[in-house]
């Protein structure tokens, strides 16, 4: 009997190791698409009320899911892509018009000065070889950029497919998701329900509260930038929106330097207008606690640390993903202590 128990225990250990190995392999393979999965989860939470409304109206699962996804594409997806295109165009314009021209001018001036210095010193500068090497390196760089762009296009296409199919199956299988969650979570039903509910609350808090307040602050500020002819107005508006998610920093990190630059550039009128709008935007920040109390609240330190951690692993999406992961890590730690310690 003892031999059978030992044999069963060894088989269980090997089975567990095999399961862990397979899941580690799957996680490693899917890690490049982790942001796509998070976007799919956020999209599911946002579109779920629309899906539920359509289901109550008597539409089938497939029709409701596709209609909800089409609604999300029209209301959120297409405007976001158009806005992102404008941001990229403005960023490219800023680089080509300012940084590149100034940088090339500085390089040209420095190059001529260096050549003159070597000639006056009676030394052979061999500048032709240096130029050829620089041109060759530049060509190689742009080749790598083109190849990277092609690879990025393939990745984006696959990521879009992951998002579309994940959102669809999460919507049509929403009843099964909770069953899977209860089966997988190593906590009792009460804590599992709390974890699922808290996840939705935190997502709504980050997206609805921080996102809505950020838009309310950034839209008038960006319009003022456009009206005053601030270079890269939409780009700086986007940066302000991103910074609105960061506690203790926020939108002032954008509009204060721009206002100061206008004063330095002898345009006190523009600087004063931006300053007044910035103060108005700062007053709107007082509405954030009101929305958080209605939707869900995250401690500012958790948000700040979550943003720092999230950006390192998930890029710009980390400003949303990081606080969610950190808040749930602390929540699961409390549940573990409650049930097992």
C-alpha cells in the first residue's frame, strides 16, 4: 500500500510539473500579445452592458455580440485610430521640422569646423571615408527600420485578430467565464466573487473615472493649443491625457512648460491664456473623487506605483494595466492570509 501511495505521489508530481511546463510554454509564446489580451478584457467590460441590453431585447448571442462590437468600433475604435494617426503625423512633423533640421545644421557646422581644424593642423582628415561609413550605417539603419515596420504590421494584424476573437468569445460565453473563474481561483466562492467584482470596479475606475476626467481636462486645453498655434497641439494634448492617469503629476506637467515657453518667446498673451486654461483644468481635478466614489476608488500611491511598474512591462498601456495588477496583488494577498494563515 505504501509503495502504491509513493508511486501515485510521484506520478502526481510529474503530472503537476508537466502542467506547469506546458502552461509556461504557452505563456511564453503568448507573451508578445499580452497587451492585446488586456485590451480585449477592457473591451469586454466596456461592451458587456451593450451586449446585455441587446440580449434583453431578444437578440441572439452572436447578433448581440457582433452588434456590440460594431458599436465599440464606431464609437471608440475608429475615432481612436484617426486620433492616433493625427498624433503620429504631428510627432513626425515636429521631428522633421525642428529636431532634424536643427540637428543636421549642428552636425554640418561641427563637421566643417572639424575639417578646417584638421587642415590647419596639417593632418589628413580622411573625411571621405568617414562620410562613406556614415552613409553606409544610415542605409543599414533605414533597412532595419523598414524590416521592423513590416514585422510590426504583421504583429498588429495578429494582435487585432486576438482582440476581435477574444472579445467575441468572452461576450458569447460570459456565463461560462464566471464558472471558469470559480474553478481556477484558489479561494472560496465569497472571495472569488469579491475578486471578480473588484476587478470590474477597478477597470471602471481607471477607464471611466480617470479616462473621463482626463478627456474633460485635455479637450479644452488642446483646443486652446490649436487656437494659439502651439506646434504639435494634438500631440501635446495626447501627452497631457497620458499624464492625467499619473497621480501627483497630471496635466500641469504639459501646460506649465508650454505656457512658460510662450512667455519666453515674447508672447505673453498666449502664455496668459494657457495659464488661465491650465488653472481651469486644475479645478476640474476636484471632480475625480466624486466619480471615484460612484465607480470605484484606487489609492493614489497604488496608482503611482502601478503606473511605474506597468509602463516598464506593458508600455503605454501600463498606465492602465499596472494599477489594476498591483491593486489585485494586494487584494489576493489579503485573501490568502484570510483563508490559509
